[in-house]
């Protein structure tokens, strides 16, 4: 799942960034952002982050090479989606640990309450992980589209 991508540009990083910006601008619905540390992010720019948080975001940096420059990076989910997923799993894991450390005796509860609750927490964690996996698989067409846009920008000749 964590595949690293490398796109070679036959031009300097500044010109490669301009070429990438033109390629992104020519494809409606996609955006390009550069943060303060110089990381480049290519993403789908339609909708609210919470609604399309599981669409892949390409995060990379330009490195200088003898032939020009290369863009090295990979895909990830939106940070809001990662935080939401991590919050669900952490809350359930914390509840599971509390259950495992708690005494078996509880008033007004059936005798197998603890095993039922443990099963629920394990099922919830498994469901959350499967949901993230299926969201990652569903994002494959979008990852391929973003990679094709970047590859198209890398294939441009300097000066075009």
C-alpha cells in the first residue's frame, strides 16, 4: 500500500514546478499546494475535506539530479480523515484495555457481559481497519489519475 513514486523531470525544480502547476490547472477538480517546508501536495479540490477525506493526496518533494530534477513522494489520506480514523481506533482500543483490566463482577449485568463487550470492541476495530482498507482500494482510480497528470507534466520538454 505504501508505494513510493518517482517522477523525473528534464528541467530544474522551478521549471518542473511550473510545468506541474500548468498540468494541474489544465485538469479541473485538482489542486496544487506547497507548504512552508517545500512539500508539494496534489489533491482533488472538490468538496469539503470531511466528505472527500479518503481521496488520496500526493505528497512529495523535488530533488535536484544531474539530468534536472525528480519529484519523490507517495499518497496518503487527508490528515482530517487520518485523525478521525485514529480517534475511533484509539477510543475503542482504550475501552478494550479498560475491559481487560476491569473485574469480572458487575451488578445487574449478565454473566458474559465482559466477553460480549470485548467482542464488540474487537469487531469495531476490525470494521474501522477494513473501512480504511476499502477506502484506500477505492482511491486507486484517483491515485492513477493524479500519477498520470504528474507523469504528463514530467514528459513535457523544457521550454514547452
